[in-house]
C-alpha cells in the first residue's frame, strides 16, 4: 500500500464529507477508490478530493447525481486510444459547468436587485407612521405612494 494513500475515514474528513456519502458516490460510479486492502478497506489519493469537491459543486449548481455521473464519467480511454475524444468530453464538461455557473450568477444578480429594491423602499417606510398589519393589508399598496410593494418586502411584511 502506498504511503500517499489515505484511509477512507481520513479521506472523508479531508474532503469535508462522510463515509456514507463516499460509499454512495462509489455505488453511483462517481468516485472510485485508488486501492483496496485485502480486507476490502478503501484507500484514496489526496488529489481525489478534487473529484469530491467537483461533485459537490455541481450538486450546488442544481445537477442531480445521475446527471453529474453522465457529465464526469471516466471515458474508458485505454493507453492506445486517440486522446481527442477524451479531451472533447472534458471540454464539454467544463463548458457545461461554466454555463451552470453563469446561470446561477444571473439568478443571484436578480435576487440582489430585488433586495436592493426592497431596502430602498424600506428606507422610505421610515417617513411613514403606519406599520404593516392586517388592517392595512400589510401596507399593500404603500400608503405614502400608492405603489405596490416590492415582492420581497411584501413577503416579509406578512
């Protein structure tokens, strides 16, 4: 057994996950131990943490584990095979991850604008002596301007 290999428990801690998750990833063909002992203990390379983090990042971007498996599945490349299809598959995986990140950034930017809009309106509320209660329909519409409240503020006023 190479001294660079890490037992599964230590690898789980290093990866910021748990044994159950690692075994599940293996069951789904998302992660493969670098080696197994005669007793069946799993051992990983320290760099295998990169794969665990990639899986977690893709989950955070909204992909299901089966989609992640399809995206990052090993290409089955043997030593005599043309590496071009393998590089193309990796490039597609990276492009898809970049697209998911771009989509998430657009979504987060919309949320940021909604928060800014709500905070701007809330600052205007300081000039009003009313408070959002059932009797005034939680200030909807605004008693100062007659305008509808920003949706985020309306949700928090209820």
